[in-house]
C-alpha cells in the first residue's frame, strides 16, 4: 500500500511525526489519483486536530501549575506567559487557557474526539460555548448525546444538534435564558468601510425574526424578472425603503411560519423542543406560544419511527400536501452539510420517475446547485428507512444524511 494512503487507527499523537517522516508528500502526490489525494486531505485534518488536542492538554497543565495557592484557580498572570510565547494578545491567551481547562475538566469526551480527529478545534469551541450555561451533569448529558454523530456534521449542523440537546436536558433554564436575551433586544448601527454601514437587529424573538425575513423575501420575489438586482440586494433595498417610507407595505396575509412540535408537548405532557423552520430548535414554551396564535395541520405518522405513513402519487409533480410534508421533514437541502432552506429547494425523485414513485420514500429536497450536481457529476443517492439518504461520490465515497431532528420519533410536523 502506498504510504500516503494510510488510515490512522492508533493514538494520533503517536503517528503525527512518523507520518511526515515516512514520505515525501509533495513528490508522492504527483503520482496518485483523486481518491488518494482525498485520503491525504482527511489525514492532514486529523493530524491538525490531534496536535491541537495535545496543545490543549499542555495549556491545561500549565494553568494547573500556575494555580498556586488560590484554591485551584488559575493565576491571573498565567496568560502573560503564554501570550508572548505564541505571539498573541493576552486576552487571546486567556481564552485558550480557559478553553483548555474547560475541555480537560468538564468536556473530556470532546477533547478525546478532538485527539482522535473526529472533530476540529472550531467544533470543540462550539460544544464548549453552547454547554457553558449548564451544570457539569447536564453538559455531560449533552456531550453524550451529540458526540456519536459529530464526525458526520458540519459546524452548522453540530450547533443545531447541540441546541436541541440543550433544550432537552435543560428546558426550563433554556426558556429563562431566552426571556433574558429578549429583554436586551436592540438595533445596532455599526459604521463600515467606504461609506457603508451595518444595521443589525439583535436578540429578537426567533419567530418574529423569521416572519420578518419571510415578508422581505416574499416582497422581493414579487419584483419583475427584468430586475437586475440579486435577491440579497432586493431584500436589503426593501427593508430600507419600508423603514424610510419610500414604499408602502403591501396588504397581504401574515407570513407563513412553520413549526414542528410533538402533540404531547403542546398538551403540556413534556417539554421536548420544537423546530422553527429557517431557525432551528426552539423551547417548548415558545412552540406553545406560537401554537396559540397559529393554524395547525396534523400529519399522521408511524408511532414507532415518526415517519409519515406512505402517501403516493401517480403524477410526476407531488401534490401540495405531499410536497409540504417533504419540505417540513427535510428542513434543508439533503446534500451532506448543505443548509439551504427546504422551502427554496427543488423536490427531487431519488429513483427517477416513472420508475420511481412520487412518494415520501422517494422524494427529498435538493437546492438547485446540488440537484444539478446529482444529475451532472456522477453522484448517486439511495433512499433508505427513516428518511436516511446515502450519497455516493464520483470516487466511491459514502455519505449518509438524515433530516435535522429526525431522531425525535414523537415529533409530528405542522404549520
């Protein structure tokens, strides 16, 4: 086997130096194909993660050595020794030391996953950030919930999974934190460069923010096809024009906000999180508040798996109810890592029509880019049970995706 193809099963810190000493990577890459180059890219990513884990352990040990007689607390001047060593600011050094202590003492599973190359340092920071308000026991429960799939997720997907897990283990604390954040809502003006500025609304209620964005998007899409502006430009211009009174808001129905929540949660039997399309997991109380002011559609699901009982069609185009269910189930484009909203995706037949049915088990949402990739670049997909999709790349690599939150078997979609 070519040495560049090696996959690393041993403890990462043991093979980092040996790996690079064993071959001339630059020369070897000139003689191998795309699949082997992808192996090299993945191996380098694991090496970086393993090295970062080793440095984190060293930083944590240094913090311990500088705890002195202060009841185990890190000495306030510890960061002043690390900062010039790494050519970073004192604040940046303190952030690194604090993260190192947090990962070694409070989130050891995350540190082990980093050392094994299952996640990178950026993802480890996300785990630490989102579990920080929790008790040690709650943080451990969240860690145990998300780590089994962390190697399959992008940072955005990991953040959604963490938020959902936090809502499960600490529903009342999460609701209290939501209410506290909303009290600090504000509009912030930030001067930019070259005569520009950013106008940002922060700490809004998630449902209000999603509805406002949807209204801007709907209005922008009513403009003529000959409008040369991009959709981003249109939405920005509509926002300013409405605020400054240059245009009058059209009289239209309230924007649709789609929420997925278990009926048992609405009935107050539990506090499982809901899901707000275009945002992600929300607290049970927030879902109940939205339900009190909304119109709901019940979709009958299998009580064991949470998947809809199969609804088929003899036509290529899915009927409205089926299309709505697929978008509600998928939430985003089903290509690995893509978070393009399902409501702006194409609905694709996995097994081409008419050989494949227009049914729940053969349909999924793909953004236009990944829809084209499937048909034009030799990627294939296979639909499995419980809405799982298996993607096979042109080099034969396998990736599996499931809709966000689909593991919640009791959840039934509504709008």
